[in-house]
């Protein structure tokens, strides 16, 4: 059986008999105790087949991908840190903030500081007792935009359920390389790359993934797009746009940093993929008031669009 360390994932083959999740993790990672894994599961730090699991006694038959992210009080030296959080909405139940580029959400081994989670622990210490410190969904390190945080476990559970029922709508804007003339949808399964585990790839064996895109603006050699997700796989938009040969400007992982020479000459290399979580729409989990939250495009994205519009006037 494979050996793992926390903050990694492992594929478990077919088991001879069913096994509790916490026992299985303790067996394949014997340097950590079963009680540690119990706490990690209850804190929301373990996923099975990309689904959050909160009960240690769930039984597995095998053929499962287990994602372990040890994030509970005492498992890592998670220090509350005074980090500027760009909060655009807050009440007694939720926080909505705008994440800047270059900041990761959660600490990991070798990277325990200056994450959104560290900032939340300083700003609102009770988040230490909520799965993922209340962070309900993901944004890549270089992706900017809206992020919603629950302030207690009950609200966290309700928001997770809204995601599952597709009642929490997320919209993104991005600038892709190449000209797209029509709006459309990309339906392509995604799974984790067996070669480079931090990356994803399209594969028929993967999970159903659907990205709807709408052409907002065409500029020379690039297209500004609005996206509405029907599923929320890791790196979904970046993978899908690379699959259709229109990767995001500045995406060094999936797009090989494709952009026009005009953009490069006027800006040099973009320092992150041009992708922004621009809108959240949901029914408030307590008041049931319909909420629509927007985050303006960042200055660097506006700069890129301005440069490309200027190019259109010169050709």
C-alpha cells in the first residue's frame, strides 16, 4: 500500500475488506496517529474522490483518491497574522472578501505563513474551529476575486450544500489568447495528472466538468470572456481554456504564457494568469435574502485590456 504524508493525495486500490477512513489513513501514514487523522477529518481537511468527508467512521471499499490537508489546531504551527483582507461584505454569519494575486488560501508544509487562513485567524479567531477556517471554495494562488467565508460550522455546512445544489453562482472574467467569435460551453471531464500531481488534465476517466463562456470583448489576438461554472473542479477554467487552445494570458502552467508580442512589448510578461472571480450570487443562508456581490477587475487586468484596445486603434 502507498505511503503518504499529509498535504498530499493517494490513490487506494481495491481493498480486501472495507476499512474505516481514519484507520486506513493511519495505516498508510504510520508516522501520524489515528487520533490526529480523526481530528483532521472532523475539521474538514480530508476529501475522498474530491468530496469533503467530515466523519472518520466512513467505510471505504477501495479504488478511492484521498486528499489529505492537515489543517486543525495543533497539526501545523498556524500563526494568526495581521494580513490586509479586502472585505467587501460582512455580517454575523459570513465574510466575503476579494483575494489578491499571489496569496494562497491554506498553509501547507513549508508554507505556513501569509495565507488567507492566517489572516482569518487573526481577524476572526473562532474560524480555527471551522473546516478550512470557514473557506468554502477555492481560488488558485494567482487567481484574483471573490471568496466567501463562513463564521461558524452551521453556516459552513449550509454554504457547502448551496454549492452542491448549484445554488451559489460564481462568475469569472478572463482574457484568453486568440480570437473567440461565439459564446459556448466546454464539457470535458477532468482528473488529477498522475505525472504531476499538482496539475489537472482532461481525461474521459475524470469527473464531469462544465464551463459556460460568453464573449464580452474582442481585442487584437485576445478575447475577454465571462464564465459561469456548472461544476467546480480544481483548475477547471484554466484546463478547459487550454484544451480549446485559448489559454489565459499569463498562465504559465497550462498556457505556456501565450500572449501577443504587442502586449509583451508594452507590458513585459504578465505576472499571473488573467482570471478574476468577478461575481457571487446566492441566497443568504440565514436571512434568505438574495445576494449579488461584485468585485471590479483588478488594476493589472484593466491595464492589459487598455494596452490591447490601444493596439486595435493602430492596426
